[in-house]
């Protein structure tokens, strides 16, 4: 009877609480697919929960995905994707998993988890360092997949701007993202992770994430894509983009300033 009740619960995921409970209970492959399908349906539920919009519930779900789910399933999802035709359910599962981690909460959680792993390796023996290698590589790989798009900033702003959060809270969350991307936090942790992998003779993934010039070019292309998407009267959107543009100069690399960018005048007039 208990097993039948468990099966019914898995087949009917109707809330973020249901999804979190399942993720914490070591779901099998089929059940994980149902959870990912539930979490990656913001278009179907425009006024309800969206894991990419910052909230305490979203943070709990993202931490669950980045724990045992990542270590148990990420490489399986990758191998299934490479062996399956485009558009198959296996390919969709990998995309859904990544979609759940796109956004401010996801990016911050990945950076924090990488930082904790690297900090724990500083005084560790070689056996402990080797045990950390795979989790570090998996996080770098996920980060590479999430950020390689030039629409990351645009899509993240769209999710945040469309949320029900108060304007003051939106501004606070956006400043956190700007700090993460433009103050060197993400760049430095990626560079340290790459050095850690190299020292253990591992194969570096997402090399551009820890390369200042390449990272600056990626950021500049994201700023350009965001400006092209904004309407002239969207004051909040232009202010948000200007924050990224202005803060990006602190990285110390060229490539973040798109040519003929109207943000230059906006920043000058602020």
C-alpha cells in the first residue's frame, strides 16, 4: 500500500513542494523526468511558480538539483543526449534540467557550490582532491551550457521583470546578478576551478569561463543582445542593462562595450 501511494504521488506533481519532496527522495530516472517536466513549464503557468524567478522555494529546488541529482544524473543526461536524436525525450530532459538552473538563483548556487568545493580542497590530501574533481567538472560543464548563450542576460531580465516581486526586490536581485557577473566573482571561481582540474591532470571544460578576455567578449555580446531587445520606453530595462555595462569595466578587459551603444550616453546622464 505504501508503495502504491508513493507511485501515485510521483505520477501527480501539482506543487513545488511535491517536486522538492521527490528530488530529496532519490528519484529514479522516470520520476526525475516528471519533476523536470513540471518545473520547466513556466509558459503553461504564467501566473504561478517559475523556478527561474528568485524565491525561497526556487532556491530550495535548485539546491536539490545541484546535490545528488547532479552527481547521479548529469553525465547520464549528457550521454543520453549524445546518443539520442534531436527532439527526443532524452534530449528534452537535459534541456529541462539546464532550464531549471538558468537565472539568478541557479547561477548564484553554482558559484557558491564551486567555491565551497574549492575551499575544501586547499589543505586536503590528494585522495580528497580527486574525490572533488568530478563534482567540480560537472558544475563547470553545467555552467558552460547555461551561459554559452548570448541571450542569458536578456532572458534573465525578462524572468525577473515579469515576476510578482516588488520593484525594490527586483532591483536588489538584479544587483546581485550584476555583482556575480561583473565583479569578478564568477570569473575568478571558474579560473580557480580550471587550475584545480589542470593540477589533477583533468580535462578542462568551459575554458572561456575562466579566461578574462573570452569572458568579457561573452558579456559584451549579452549586453548587445539585451539592448536590441529593449523598447525605447522601457526605463527599468535600460537601467538594468546600464548597470551591467557600467560594472563590467571593473573586470579590466576590453570586449564588454558594444559599438555605438546608447548605454554610454545613458550612463553619462545618470
